[in-house]
């Protein structure tokens, strides 16, 4: 389905699940085709750590080239997102278990979390694209909290390797445009929890 977001500004919060970045960038390419304006925000780890999946500098550059905006990489730079109404909807993609748990407990100690806190003050939607090894462990309670929090929506997610990592769940990022479309209308796309990836 084709979505038209030409009149929407979408914030994209990157956190440290580097193994999912390729899928996230593919999803952002699709979002760009909808005409949306994209504003990238990187957590402190996402903007400074290198991994076997790529360097932080390369990810920052890729986000800049894709969106046309220099990524926000500091808490002070993220704080005006709410007061200035910079985005219509904010997506945390990928959202790690660490970020998920802090969000559920009102902690805003990274640029992405500050962006979320600042954005939510405007009663605008926040979308979570989950990627965590402990979704069915310590973080299950935080998923439950956020599923029941006003203006927070989830990209549908499922177990990504239920044999080797039974507690791990990741989002179906190809459903990001549909999730955003629903969230902008105040609806949670259903079903939220789906069959394991590749099943």
C-alpha cells in the first residue's frame, strides 16, 4: 500500500541495536518515498560506538544523506523538539531494551529519550520499533507498561530466534509505514505480537 506523508515531519530515534540498522535504513528509504520530512536523532551510544556492523560515523553520514538533516546527537539539541513542535510523530527505531526500560520509567538521559519526553508533552504519537534480547525476560513488564501508555504505539514484533534466543523479539520493520499511518489516527496496528520471524 502507498502512503502519503508529504505533509508530515517524522522524527527517527536511533539507539544501539546495530545489527538491525540495515533493516531500519531500508524502512527509512520507504518512508522517504512517502514524501515525509525525516529528522534523525541518535542516542549517545549510537553516535559514538563502532561495531562489526559499521562505524558510528558511517551511520551518521548515511542518516544525514538520507534525510537531508544533520542528526541530533545531544540532549540540549533534542529538548526543543517538543516546545517547537518539530515533528508530528516520533519513531524510536531500533528501540533497545535499555531505552525501552528507561522510557517506561521516565528516564531521559540520552538524546533519543529526551526527544521522546519532549515530544510526548504535545500529546503527539510515539512509535516503538523494538529490538531487544530480553523482551520476554526482564523487559516484558516494560513492554506491558508502554502498551498501556497514552500516545505510545508499537510496530508489530515477534521472536527473531526462538530456539537460540527464546527471550529475544524484534519488530517487523516493513510494517513501519502502516504503523505510523495508524498511530497518526490514534490507533495501534493489530496484531501487535506476531508469529516468529521466518515462521
